[in-house]
C-alpha cells in the first residue's frame, strides 16, 4: 500500500510547533504534499529539508512569507519539475511535480496550491486566470502520464462540500464559475476526485478547512477544499481515506488516502 497525505500547513514553522512531526511519525505516510509552506530556502535549510525521514522538494514563492509548496517522499524521483510554465503564477510558488518513471509506468505526484479569491476582486480575477491556464496544462499532462495532484484547490465543488452553502453562493470558493470548472475537470478532462470516489455522500466528515472566525472549528462549520485529483488508473487503486482532526496543525486538516500500488 502507498499512503499519500496532503496538508495546507499555513506555515511550516507554525505547523511544526503544533506537533506536526510527531503525528507524521505515527501516521507514517510514504509521501506528503504540503501547501502554504510560507518559507524560503534559507528558512528550510538545516531544519525542514526532511520530515520524518522523507526528503522534501520545494517550490518557494518569490514573496517572503507567502504560498510555497513541497512534496516529501521516501522514494527517489526520476525528475522534479518546479512550476508549470506560467509567466504569472510560477513566481507565487504554487506547483511542484515529482516524476517516478520506470520501464513499466510513468507516474507523477504533484503538490499544488490554487489561488484564493477571498481577499478581493483582483485576486478573484487572478484565480480565474489561473484556472483558465491550468486546465489545459492538466489535460496535456494526462495525455503523457498518470498522476495524482494533491492540494488546496480553494473550491468546494458541491453543496455537500460546505456547511453553509446557501449563504456562500456569492463567495469565492463556491462561485458558479469555480464549481463549473471543477465539474469540467471531472467530466470532460476525466480526472477523479478520489475522496468522493471513496465517499460519494459524506458531508460534515469531509470538511478539511475552517475559518478562524467565531467557533467555526468547534461547530464544524467547514469546507472541503483539499483534494486528491487523479487519473483513472491511479484513482482505481484507492482503498481508504482519512481526514485527521484529533489535532489541529493549521486551519486545514490533513487528508490521507491509501492506494493499492507503489511507486
């Protein structure tokens, strides 16, 4: 079995101070995709190059204390791609892809952090630009290889994916255009929302993010924003999924899925 975990850290130093590494040592994933590292290479050096024995591969944002993604793995990749070729968004540290190619298979594990549009209309328009250029990238990649993209997608796809869906129909993360993009990705592009493949009807148990305002976490007023998005061949190996909520390392919960294959 191959255990793959995705987690938005909301700062790797912050998450580490809240017990992340102790939990990972107990959970023992084979690979960890993280988002919002909020650190630079100098901050990682000597401290976070490895987590629980897994080596990290990073895409740092040019802006300090912002964004950043990484994949930690116990398997040596055959290639590492930092960024996806975007003139606008690669500077924001949103994409790192590890390739594991052999004579029999071409597979990738991707950590990706989609833009949020919640801070204002300018960022919402940036989010739409990201979605517009990222869709064909995933389509081209799917033609070349199998992959799993793990990450904070910043989109709740269906009404069952957030608590207060009626009150959020005009808010970023649940806008019609965003949800339609996700539907198109899962139909026309043929990718699989692996958690929903395993748990098609789960509601409150599926949430992975909670606002820091009020008592959202205590009352489980959450959103499902974190995904494993996979090609069919890789998704078919999914056997079990867990969203860990016993401890709180950030405003997101880690999503772990076990697959019946290995790299």
